[in-house]
C-alpha cells in the first residue's frame, strides 16, 4: 500500500504518542483517511475558523491546518486520553484541542466537522448540537458530517456490533460512556432542513466493511 506524503506528515505528528494509542492513530490514518479526505478536500476554506467536534486524536483538525496554515482550527472531544494525545501535536501545528466544551468559542465558523461522532449522541443532543453549530456558522459556512448509513445490511450489523464492543472495552477512553444512536440518513437530512440548513450533498461511502455516509450542509 502506497503511503502518500500527506499521510506521512500526519503519521509524523504522532511520533510521541503512547504505543497503545499510536496503533489506533496509525490505523485510522492508514486505513480510513483517504475516503474522508477525498470529500473533505472540496470544503476546505481559504481562511477563517474551523471546529472539529468529536475530533478524537485530532487527525482531521491537523490535516486541515496542514493543508491550509491560514486556518484557525479547534478540536473538541470528550475523550481525555484522545485529547491528551492530540495536545502533543499542538506545538507542531498550532491546533488547539480541548475536552472541555466551555472552552469552545462558538462563533463565526467557516467549517465544522462531525466525523463519525453523531452516532454517539441521542437524537435530542444531535438536534441541539446541530442548532448550536448553525448559529455559530458564518453565512455560507459548511457542516461536514460523516455518519454510519443505517440499514438492514450485514455491513451495518457488523459495524454496530464492532462499535458496541469498542464502547464496552473503553477503546475511546474510560471516561467515554456514550451509547449508540444510529439514525437513517433521511432523518438526519430532515433534522438539518428543519434547522434551515441547505443540503449540499449526500454521498454514501464505498468502504468494503463500513457503511458510511457523508452529509454536507450549508448555512
Ligand atoms: C470514531 S471516533 C472519530 C474521531 C475523529 N472524528 C476521527 O474521525 O478520527 C469517535 C469519537 O467520538 C467521541 N465521542 C463519543 N461520544 C461522544 C460524545 N457524547 N460527545 C463527544 N464526543 C464523543 C469519541 O471519544 C471518539 O473520539
């Protein structure tokens, strides 16, 4: 498998991570990065503020800053262990990471990422977060969502099983006690339209194992 220069740069950022976390970070970069990058690259702003909500180790927050150093990027995640690893990269690229939502200044975002995180929020929390994001986006700003495509497929059953094991065994960190709250893509676009987002694109993912969907919406 060919490792692109971009992936190499990202891998390098996490050189000082603890071994157990490094394995997960490297796996995310090597096996899942390309499918997300392919779509995300179309929405990288020329300048301004970006929020990566549920940023995990900050891979995509750091990627955006690598692609465009003019961006002011903030990453938030409830996982203390993941934010601890993300913080080690701050001196290298200047992305600020936090596990305290009160530290996020919800104001004038050009782009907000919600990558593989909405599935952990109950529907009411999804709605409330998407409303807060709408209010904090600049006019024309984008929310870039990747979520799981809920269906009767074996791929969906598998991913649900795998996620429940990850939560049970504390893969996201011991303080992450979230449940699984999958919704169908029509329900998600309905929530977004109810808040007055304009749907820009809905793209089912073509990954062999994981049934993802990208939903991109604009204020
Ligand atoms: C599959 S990872 C994705 C991380 C990152 N967005 C990425 O693409 O690499 C899911 C992340 O959601 C975070 N998470 C789970 N429940 C959450 C919640 N209730 N609020 C915020 N983040 C949550 C986890 O800690 C984990 O880092």
